[in-house]
C-alpha cells in the first residue's frame, strides 16, 4: 500500500481512538502490523510516536483552560489542591505518578514485545482490550458523579493507571476516565481532566520513542502526514465527544464505547 495512504489511515485511527475507551495504541499497532508487515516492536513504537498529534489537538481544544491553569501556577506551592489550584495540582502530581509507573512499563513492554511473533502480539492486545472493556462496564455500573474537584488520591490513582496504559490494548482514556468516575467525578469533568492529562504523557511518549530509535517504521514524510492527520481529526473528534456528553447521560456514552471495546477485544482475541 502507498506509504502516504498508510500514514493517513494510521493518523485517522489515532485521531479517533485516542478519546474513546478503545485503545488507540492497540488499534494503530494492529493496523500498522497488518498494512505494512512491520514487527510488533516497531508497530508499538509507531503507535506511541503518533500520540504527539492528538496531544497537539488537546492543546488546541483546551487552549483557554491551559492559559488559566498556567496563571494559577504561582499559587501551586502555597495552596496545592485548593479550589483555585485543584486542577493544576492534580495534573502536576498525576504526571509525576505517570512517569513512575510508565517508565518501568515501557521497559517491560520493550522487552516483552520484541520477543513476540505477530499472532501472539495481536492476542496480547486483544486480551488487554477485553480488560479495558470490563473496566469501562464496571465504571458505568457504579459511577456516582458527586465530587466537585480532584484531590491527591485522584492524582496518584489516575496518574499511575495512565502510566500502565503505555501497554498496547489498555485504553488510556478508558482507564483514566473510569478511575475518575469510580472516584465520584461527573462525566464531562472526567473527560476534561483525562484529556488535559494526556498532553504531557503523550508528548513524553513521543519524545521517548524519538530519543531511543528515531521515527519508527515510517518514512519522515509519511510521519509528518500521519501526525498532521491525527492532530486535525483529533481536534474534531474531541470536540464532538464533549458535545455528545453534554447532551446525553455520560453512563450511556461509556456503556456504548465500553461495549465496543469489549466486543473489539474479544474479536481480536478470538
């Protein structure tokens, strides 16, 4: 298949799947393996690399809130997790927790995936997708929607889980949103915190891949196309999902996408 067409397909997948509880990393890794025949290690690194595009989309969509958060930075050390600094405190501590769990998970991933054949790699992703779907279904069932702002427990829990989501097949958005729902946050707030938290994590994952291996499994021109497509599509889809959550009960949105994740995971595993 034409490399530019492959890049467009991978960018579309990243831009769409990043925000819903279906692993974008797993989807992109599977697609790149099928379309290009690259080995599992290269496919996984390419999937991590493309997260930079959706990070740019999140920055563009939440640019106003990011400016407000930056303005609160001076109060962060004096009044962490106070009303005006709760979101920024959450993002800072959760990002540190992501680094603590994410770096060992990345090293484990690198060692494990490099020894897998294509079929075993797809089976691994399928199993993790099934776990993601089960988590989403459980979060829908017990979601409380009562808490007003995040605290340090939320930050450590959500950040730690986000680090583990570097494994292909574990949905970053699905895992973090589920954790926030289980902690009692309402739907739109959970999406917002999850998507803001994705920005430093996605950029760090991209930088880690570039620092270790450079642009993986794709020509530089195709990489630019894939990143651009994922950024544009990601910007459009994140806005659409937020608007959807404002119009329908969030449990129904989670149930829909969690069901898709469960069905997709079972299909891949079988």
